[in-house]
C-alpha cells in the first residue's frame, strides 16, 4: 500500500488514464474526485461489496426456482 500526503488541489496519477483529485479536506473528512475511463467501473467500497454479493447470489440461483423457466415434461400442460 502506498501512503502519501496530498493537499487540496493536488492529484495522484494511477497509470496514464486515472487521476485522483484531492478536492477538499474538512476535519477528518476528505473529498476526492476520480477521473477514469468510462469502461472502468468506479464504486464506493460498500457498493462494490453489495454488487459482488448480488452477482454471486444470481450465479448460484437454481434455474427451476427462477420465474419463467420451464424444464422437461413436467412443465408441459
């Protein structure tokens, strides 16, 4: 982990196309801006964890329990 000190108005470069801007520091709170390509998702950590959990649950869902699916002869009327 890289730990550095930045002041408001200063930036951090991540590779050639990602820039982290230090916008404002108020007490123990820091506002940052992130410039990144649209193809790169940028989320707060708690949202990223929720998205990963939802994706995992969807991948593990059983097809017969999903609405609108039919399986074999038992689904025929």
